[in-house]
């Protein structure tokens, strides 16, 4: 800790110690500088960034496809898979495609989506309600916040 010194004086001190003058916080008033080995400092910064990146959890979006005329057992099997995805911390996109004349029975799709959401309600919650987009109906589920 040298206190507030001029740039020339700080450079002279760094030269004398055979080290570098590194600007740590340029936005501070006055700017904060340290006398240290710049190569070592850069290595430490890269190491910190790598550690921070390693500890991050990347959430993926897994997709489960349903049909309008899905049977009870089939929807339970798919709900079990979705529960596993939600338990791992991933989001789940539930999509349902209407084919041909099924477009006249979109209510069956809404019913299937709501039943699916009820089956996985212990692990996840609806992030985006079921919505028609062309011939597809999509719904997004996210892991419950109080779980993690």
C-alpha cells in the first residue's frame, strides 16, 4: 500500500522491483493499480474464469412429444421421463402435433396437455401455458424453484 502516487512514480517503483504496473480497477477514482507479475496475474484470472464456468449449471430444454389421442398409460410413461428431466434441473418442452382432421378436436390436445402437467406437478411447474402455433401445441415446464 503506497497510497496515491503519480503515474511516473508508480512506473518507477515497478521498474525498480522488476515487475509490471497493472491497472486493476480503471473505473475507480483514482484508478487502482498494483505492482505484480502480469503473466502470473493473467494466469490467475483465467483460472478463476475456468472455475466459474465449470461450476455453472447449463439448463437444457428436453422435448416430449404427445399426440391428441394418447392413451393413459402412454402419457404416464412420458410423464415419468419428464419428471426425471425436471429432477435433473432441465426444462421440458411438451409438444403435440395435430394431423389432418385432428385440427377440429384441439380440445383433446388441451386436455392431454393439462393431464400431463398434473402428472408432473410434483417435480415441475408450467412456465408457459399450452398454446396453439399452427398445427402444433406447445407447453413449457420448468423445475420447481423450491426443489433446488
